C-alpha cells in the first residue's frame, strides 16, 4: 500500500495545524481508563501512529488500536487511507452525482423506490399534494453528510403550507422525500428509525466486489447515524452480524438493542441476496466512481438505495467489543490497488 508523499505531507501538515494537545490527552485518558493502560504510553503511541502510521487519533480510538499489535493494526482501514483511495480512484466531477442527493435521485431513479420533490422546482401547492400521499416527510439538505442534514416532519402538524415551504427553503432543506417503511424484521429492532445496511463496493470494470458490510441501528430519531445515537455491527458475507454492536463514541457495547431488547449478535439482514444484487447493478451506473459506500434500506418488498457516498466512511470492528482482531483492509487489498 502506497500513499503518495504529497498526500501524506498534506495530511500531516493538516494534523499539526489542527493539533489540540487537550484533545489528545482527553482521548488518551479515556482509552487508558477503558482499557486499563498507562495514559502517557497511550498518548505517545497515538502521536506516533498519527505521525507514521496514517492513523488519526479518532481512528486510533474507534478501532481500539491500543489493544492491537502493529501487525493487527495494519489490517485496518483508516480515514487517511480511505480518503486517499476515494480521491485516487473516484473521478471528482462524476462524484457530484453522489454529493448532491437530488442528483443521486435522478441518476438512480430505478433504485431509490420512493417519491421526492425538489423545492427549488416545486411550490407549496405541490408540497401539500405530496403530503396527502405521504403523511411523514423526510426533508434533507441536498449536500450534507453524517446525519446533520436530515429532518422529519408530520404533515398533520402543518397548517400553512406556504409558510412551511418557505421555512424549508430558508433552512436549505430543499429535498423532500416520502418516508421509507422498513421491513418488519428491522422495525422489530427499532421501529422509529429506518435501520440501514451499508455496503461498500468496488467496480473493477468487469465485476462488482463488496469490500465492507455493516448494519446500522438507530435509537428512534429520524436518522441511524452516530450523531443521532446510532451504532453498528459488521456483517459477514451472508449478512449476519459479527458480534455485538458498538459506535465510535465510547465503550458502550450492544449485545442487544437497548430499546427493543432484540439480539444484535443474532441479527441477519433479511433478503440479503437481493441487497447484494442491487449493489451489483447500482455500482455499474457511474463507472467513473468505482468506490462507493451505499446506504440501503430493506423494505418488505426488497432493498432500496438511500444514497451513495463517494467517500465511504470508516466502519471497522472493535476488538474490545467483538474479540475480532482483523479489519477490512485485506478484503480491499484483494481486489483493489491504490
Ligand atoms: N426517505 C427516508 N425515509 C426514512 N428514513 C430515512 C429516509 N432517508 C434517510 N433516512 C434515515 O436517515 C439516515 C441518513 O440519511 P442519508 O440520506 O443517508 O443522509 P446522511 O448524509 O446523513 O447519511 C438514513 O440512514 C436513514 O436512517
Ligand atoms: Mg447516509
């Protein structure tokens, strides 16, 4: 694996510029407490890993590097490696289709399985008509990531549609979607949030390879992202959970879903083969962007795409949660070069 020198220098300079000693010591203290280690040694190792092993502090924390040997660590993806791959392999202009959720809907019309409106093109009357068909509305900032730009509204709480339309436009929530109704098995886990499956694919021009598989779980909020309290578990090649759930925030682990009590360890994505088949088709639509992290919602009728992320986002196992000491990098390296 080679990351070119300029990317490395750029990354390192950025890290030094943003370097906050208090943050490092706070994180090192947290790791030392959670893993029974000596704080200064953890801090020194974090600094060394950031400087020489392409590992941001937060990646060090989230993948439990303090509990892994150097050889084991090298099987994990880090944010830097992932950014490098995405920038190297994905065409920046073509990636615009993924960056703007409205463009994604247009390009992947056969895959998203839901109605939507662009409020820059439609007025209050059309929005009101839309809401007659869809009593729950999901409004999104079209260019947003990591759950900060997704909101939920109930149509029966809206009295003045002109004012509501103007409010959404003012907030930049220009994309309005019908709410997806998830598969009953997923609703048993958390009925209030659509719990999505994340598959990362690489299209080599002939075949589509799935290089990472994740199931996310929400806590009742509009989104299953971490910023809304969500957590995840890695999946095996049959769509079964690989150990208990976790998030990058702390060492709270989830053998069961904390709200429903359903077993995370025994979770299996329903209609898994259809999700894989969907990605096999979707990943060929924009071949200029061969490395994509897809958000998939499973419904009772089969899988639909929520979005594609041209920088997939980092999901790895945590040895303290699962006992598994190997990351997803070998799976990437088996089918891709970068
Ligand atoms: N149309 C929808 N209906 C129901 N839930 C949705 C819908 N769109 C998104 N969500 C929920 O919000 C989450 C984030 O949506 P997404 O479009 O992927 O935005 P982000 O850029 O924040 O990842 C999804 O993973 C899912 O849990
Ligand atoms: Mg998403």
